[in-house]
């Protein structure tokens, strides 16, 4: 999905809650465009007074920037969401009509479409003001919209956003004592806007866990373009991840269980119980026991694992690690809903679990899928504990 964030007069892509919102959306693999439009300098406007003419900011100059910085980046194959703050919303209306854009959703924060009786703003915004938009056409092009407003906004009284909301049939959200919903009131992040953006997403299982992880972790998860789609967890965090993906699994589960670390697993733990519940629900769940040594298959713990798994409808296979080691580099991994992989990394000498890596990069998932095919080609299906 594509998100275009439009700042207000005297604003910038780095102002208010835009950087945090951009980071959150990009961490989920979304396209985010945040252009810098031509703006005036506040000190110069105040110094020159209400009779001076703006030098750079106008509707036409914003159109030129939009045509250069936004339009070439938009894809007709992806849904489009606009988020605008202050002056941003009225520009969004102009742009939607001028460029015949079809929008999935628009989020208008502290919006206005006519003069707000603040000369420092009305002076630089006057070319944007318009009350006779073709609102019927706008409602077709923006079928879902939200108007957020505050009860103590020092610049925009509530009649302005409510006027826009009525014209567009928007859902209105009152954010109490939030001022102009900007950095002046320390709003450097805006969870409400973020959640409204998230509501437009069809998140993959990996992305859902990423959000879950960010909420659970004491530190915010920050991804870069280099490692986007990869998250590394400590061993004690693996259980939470597993329970989460089992609860949310919707299509297909495949995993190996390496006997070299079977002491790390408990066949009757909540982790394994949730795995079996997922197997009963999706009816497409395969576990391959990867044996480090032939004697491992006679372990009472492993026999209990297989007994409980088979009763839950899990397809069980067995294979020796030595038979697949030349082609498969990781003995313990899972592929979930065919959109992300969890790899349990093991110290080859001590058999200590070092970390778990979650990977949603398509090229990497495809590589693990090839390992899956290779492993099943070498493995033998088990229908009872006696066949171990």
C-alpha cells in the first residue's frame, strides 16, 4: 500500500509526528512518500506583515512539487492512502480532483478549507482555500475518510473540520485537549493516526508479529533498508513468537525439529499445545524430525512429541541430518503461511540455541521452500510411534 503524508503551512517531512509514522509504516514494508513543499519562513512573514505577498508557497507551487515528487512514484497496482495535517487536507482535495486519483482512504488532521482568521496562515494559504469543491465527486474518489479535530486547537476552531467532515461524509474523531495536534503540544508521535493507517492494511503473519513484538519489547524495533524483513530474537523470546504465529496461522505450517536441541522443546509445553491447535484448525501442518543420531529417535521425549502430534493431525516425517546436510544449511526452521520463516540458530559444537531469526524477504522464503522440497524428498513419513 502507498501512503502519502502532506504537511501543513510552515511544515516539513521532519516535523510533528510524520517521522515516527513513516518509520512505523515502512517497518511493515509499506511505501511512504513525504514530500517537502515550498513554504514561507515564519520570521520573515511576521516581519513583513499582513500586506506582503508570499514568495514561494502557493497552490501552483505545491502542484509542481506534487507532479515532480509524488505522481511519478505512485503505482496503480497499489492502494493509496493520504494523510494530511492542517493545510495538507485541503491540498489533498485539490490534488485528488486535478490528477483524477482514486484513494483508498484519507486521514485529515486539524483540517480547514477556508480562512481561519489567523493572518500569518491565511496570508500564505489563501490560494488553497476553496469551499465549492465537487464534493460528490470527491466522495467517489475518497470513499473512506476520517477527520480528527481537537477541542482546544488555537488555530482551527472545530467548525472548520466539522464542515469538511459533513461535506465528505467523513467519520469524525474528537481528540481532547490536543491543540493543533503538532509538536507544540509534544505530539511527536500519533498512535491514533498510525492505527487508522494500519486499519487499511492486510497484514501478513510476519507483519502482525512485528507489531506484536514492538508492543511487547522494551525497545522499539527499528529496521533499515538493508535488514528490512529480518528480525532476530533472543532464545527466550522464541516461545512467545511461536505461540503468536500458531494462534494466527491461517493457511499452512511446515517445520523441522532437530533432535540435537530437543531438550529446548517440551512436547507438552504451551508452545507445542498451540502448534497442535493450529494443526487441527488449518489441517495443513507438517513436522519433519531431523535426527542428529539414529538413537535420538528412541528418546521417550521424542516419542511423546510424535504421539501427541499425530493425534492432532500433524503429518510427521523423519530424516537424518547427515542425509540433507549437504543441501540444507539450517537443521531447525519453520515456514509459516508461506510468507515468513523462523530459523532457530544452533551452536554446532555445544548445541546451544543462539537466536531465532524471522525472515519475510521473498527471495529468502523461496530458498527455504526449496529446502522444504528437498527434505521431504529425502524423508520418510511416520504414521505411528512404532515406525520411529
